[in-house]
C-alpha cells in the first residue's frame, strides 16, 4: 500500500470509526423496516473493520473476496479470529450480495436478527486485535 506508519494508523483509525458508525446505522434501518439497507450496512460495518485490520498488518486486498480470503489466511487460520465469526462474515457477504443485486429477494427482520450479536462481536474482536 506504500503508506507511512502515521498514514497507516490514520487509515486504521478512520476505518474502525467508520465500522462502528455503520454498525450503529443498522438499528435505525431495523426500526424503520429497511431490512435490505440493514443487511448492506451490517456487512459494510464488518468489512470496514476487516479492512482496518488488513491495513494495520500491511495486507492489501483489491476486492471483497480478497478481503475475505486474507481474513481467513492471516487471522482465522492462526486462530486470531474465531472461525464461526469468519463464517458469519461470509454469510453476511452473501446476504448483502443477494439483497443488493438479485431481483425478487425479500429480506426480513428474521434474516438480519441472527447477525446482529455476532457482527458486534466480530467488530469488537477486530478492535482488540488492532490495539495489540
């Protein structure tokens, strides 16, 4: 990525803040029955946190699939992030893809609810890794 240490820290801090803000948006979307948008924001909250971690450790991904792959390679395989949380991230990716790009897909509260607590835990685990 070619960033200085100071630039890298700024990007990491910004993306983690963006992850938390985006996660907070999910509650508003849920209250307003905007479940497609909630799926999108929930995925992106986890995505921003993941990319913050990748930037911190100088891993460069150019696609969403690349981000998932690097997460598995560098953090799940070494047990830094629980496999169940990485699987949840992959499922969120699929839900967001379907929600954003497929016709006739209905997203309901029941589709989003099971992701809320694991996504919060995922972001918190990444935040802990960023502090170390």
